C-alpha cells in the first residue's frame, strides 16, 4: 500500500484536476485495493490492477462533478511549422538552449508538463499518464482502460503531440503566457 500511495495520488491529481478530488480518489483506491487484494489472480500484474481501480474511482468521481465534455484532438493541429528559405523546407523548432538555471527550469518544466497533461481531454490524459508517467506497457494500459492497443497508441501519439505543442509554446515565450492561454 505504501508503495502505491504517491503514485495513485499523482495519477488521481492529473486525472481529476483538483487536489481534494485526487485525495478522495486515492483513498478510495487504496481502500479498494486493500479490501480486494485476495481477488487478484495474477500477483505479477498488481500495478495495472491498482491503476484499473484508480481509473474506475476517477471515473466515478467525475460522474459526480461537472467537467468539460471530451473532445477529439486533430493531428493537423500539431504539425510543426515549416520555413521556406533558399528553396529548402526546414522545421521551426523552439530554441531551448537559452533557458536559465537548470534546477529552476526542471521545476518550471514539471509544472508546465503537469499543466499540459491536465489540459488534455480525459481520454488522452489517461493514456499519457499511464504510459509515460506511470510507465505501464501499451498492453497494460489497454487493459486498464478497456481499449485496444492500437487505440492506446493513437491516443498516446496525439497526447504527446498536444503536450509537445504546449511546451513548445511555453518555451517560445520564455515562460510568459501566450494570449488566450493559462
């Protein structure tokens, strides 16, 4: 239980978006894990099983709360900008080299990363949190979310593109908020 407490809280916070909801979901998840541990048929798969319980608790919490409706992310929205100079097409990528103090950057980037993940629609957020934050396999993520592996891969790709775009916008403005963005 001690091993999963922080991970479940972090997952719940990213999925619920509110600390109070995350605390309730984490407590409920850990209680359910404790009460149902004897029902676990494959002890080597305890991690995906725990996140399955957390996902269900988050969904139940969301049903009781008011959230924006889910939306589909378009791949076209995340294509990199192209620059045509001298007959050659080059990708425009933010210059991340001019940013100050590494420790402060890491802290700010973590906040921005969490914010970018938190801004994703729930179906993309759940995939990126399980795959990239909690490091579950594609198959384990698919099982937790009751999806096919192909759907997990598609959503993960789109979620990563959306997060990359948010981070790129943040870095291009040297950390200043863009108009219309938080």
